[in-house]
C-alpha cells in the first residue's frame, strides 16, 4: 500500500501540473530557504540561439542565397525566444513577474523550433552526479493558467550516469525524494523511478524500493517523460507526459 502511494506522488510531482501545489500551500512559510540559483547578475544579456536544421532542399534551392524576407522570418522567432528567456530568468530571480507574462514567455519558447543537440549535456552535465534544477513555475497544457511552485522542489539530472533524482524539501519537517534511471532520445527524457526516500524530522531516511525498477529496461515514452523546448546554463523549459508545462532554474544541490 505504501509503494502505491509513493508511486502516485512521484507521478503527480513530475508531470509539471498545478494540481500538486495547493496541497503544500499552507507550508510555504515553513519551508527551508531555496537553494542558491545559478543566474548571472544581468538579466538583459541574450543567449545566442539557433533554429533546428531544416529538411534537405533541392540543389537549386540551396544555391540561391536567402532573401531578406527569409532572414527576417528566421530572426523574428529567435528574438522572441531571447526576450522570453530574459523574462523567465527575471521571474526565477524575483518571483515578481506576473503570471500572464511568464505564460506568454513559455508559449513563445514552446512554439519555437530550436536546435536541441546540446540540451542533454547542458541539462545533466558531463560527469556524475550531474546538475540540479529547482522547479520555478508550472502551467496547464494550454498555458492559460499557471503559478509559481510554492515549495522547494529540486530535480537532479545525471547525463553521464543516466540517473534522475526528484525531491520535495520542507526544511525541518522532512523531505520526499525519488531516484531512478533515465534515457534521452532527441529532446525526450524518459525515466523510471526505482526507489523513494522519506525523511521526517530528525530521523534518518526510510528507503523503499519499487519492483518496477528491477527489470533494468530502458525508459521509454510508455513511462513518464519530459519533452524539452529550451535548455541553457541557467534555465530549462519542458512539457510533461500529462501535458503540463514547467520551467526550472539551475541551483545548488540540496543537502
């Protein structure tokens, strides 16, 4: 019975939905300080972006230089993404950017077709234990409603070790952490949780293994997954299997 309960918690936490937030709202004043965010001092510096490579064209088309109108069409979505990234970074730093502005920024990033070739390495680093990211904002699939996540939730992605860790931290009250393995294909990160650790107050963590994690198979889209729309050294934007969209900010690992 305990295993079924913890599996249900893991699914709700990692689908990036807002349904999980109200249950923890009364604990906001008691949660531990958020991990230090990895954001540069200036939010106005645009990151160089590139669109995904187009499909192969005929030799005749390739020989002709792009027309000014084509260049403008390519530049416009990149500028929109760069501006949206600045909005999200400011929101991560201050949590004062209005929700409609955050939702608009997420929508523009989601619609852009960016080059995803470096996403996994940027998200999970080049060596274990990988990199940690704090959940900042969650929204419904249509991006018409959303809110800042009310408690400290941190995900660790380890690209080298193909591992994932997801935790909710409530300061002296305790923490709930899930750990498992992941796979990456194009821009989809799928995962399977193998164990959960429950810590209450000063007591040591209780670890419970999941039977479904013992078969050793590679995670696929039949399992929970994220589709990543944007990842740089500071923020990451993705959509969960349930349709919810969320974004994270790079942070230090929670002890």
